[in-house]
C-alpha cells in the first residue's frame, strides 16, 4: 500500500495528520475527521454477511455488509437495519475488486458523474474493503425512496433491457429529463470506455429526492468487469442501438439523437471526454491495483477510447 495516497480520492496526501486519508475525504465519507475503528478481517465480513442474509435491505451477488458508526463515531458496527454505509470486500474469485471499484468511481467523479462518498478501508488482515455511503438514506438515517430500473420497467431479468428503455422512462418521468438523459448518455459512454460490461438494469435507479424531485440516482457499482472477466464477450450489459457488442461511434450518436440531446449539449459532452485519457493515466499510476491489472486496464481503455474518438463527427439535434 502506498502510504502517502488517500484511500478515498487516491490523490497524494500533503501535510495531513490523519492518514491514510485527507481529513476532508474522511469527513465527507464518515462525517468525522477521526479514523473510526473496524475490527473485521475479510473472512469475518464474509461470515457475517452469510449470517445476515435476508435481514439486510441490500441485495446483489457480492458479499456485503450494512454498517454505521456507533454513537461516539469511533467504531464501525454492523447493523441489520438503519445502515448508513455498505462494506464490500473483494470476493476471492475476483481479487482486487474493491480497488477496481474505487478507482473507476473516482474516475467517474472526475468526469463530473455524480457519485456517493466512497473509499477503501483497511481491514484487520491488511486487505482493503470498499465502502460507500448509502444515497437512499438522509442525514438522519431515514429512507429516501429509490427504485432500480428492473423494478421500474417490470423486468424479471436484469439484463433484459436497453439503454433506450431507460432513456424513454427518464424522458417521461424524470423531474429534470433534459439533464437526466444527458447523464444517462455520459454514464453509458463511460461504462463502455472503461470496460464495464455488467451495468445492468439494477445498476440504474430513480431516486425521489425530497428537495430535487424524481431523478436519476448517483452512479454506483461502477467497475471494469472486463478487467476481472477477461472472457467477457459483451461490451455493455444492456442493449444499445440493437446490440451489446461491436459498438462504434455511430451507435452512441444515435443514442444521443434518441435521447433528444441538442447538438450544442452533445458537443460539450464529447468535449468533456477529451481530458479523460490524461485523467485516466494519472489516476492509474496512483491507484492501488496491482501493476498487472493496471497494464490491462490501460489497454482496455486505450483501445475503446480510440474506437469511439478516433473518428468523431458530432451530429445531434439542433
């Protein structure tokens, strides 16, 4: 582990007393500047997660725990209900998935994709677990209504859907359809570029925010699945322009047209991606993935970025 790198933002720590985090990052994640204790090993988390299956209000195939700080804000404790954060260690079958998710969530954040506070946390066995603050809870711990798109589109199979179906729902039901359709476009293109072929319907949600209305939730579960599933054949989990693989620039431009993104807005979006290679490379150097995975991550991103931005002519709606 690189001691001078913050385990949240993965940027260098300078003149800080609280390591291995910037105090601002620690406060953003836990609302305290003092590092809370977590007396769990990876195996402890797996064991505890198995015991609490059916008791927690979080789902998914990856072992995870619902946690919160104790009243003194000195220790992280496991809870069956009223959790404020989720702990997700790397499964044995997918080593370094925690580091994978933190890196790509940070990359998404650097592209102005909305993400919940998140970071890595050292366990008692020296391994790192991924932790993310729940966006379906307010500061008082009360639930904020959230539905994923498998529920919203009444799909039993989370892979049986398309990006266009999500877009059509947002255009009809979002409080801010103009912005949410652009956000959907950005996230879809970003997922393709990083090799996230597992962004299914349950990885997109609509949140009923008490102040902001009904809108696309912050991004979550952002990983490079291609980095851990080298035999993965689909480029996207959901259909885009009638297909899941062999995607080209035209497919994304047609998505923009379907989402009714105006030409100037599309130009601004595409322009924002111009800085992504530099941000990606700088972040990759600092991140905590092993070098072999860094090398593969770079190849995946470079190939796909050239595939989309090698020959780009923005059309879109006027």
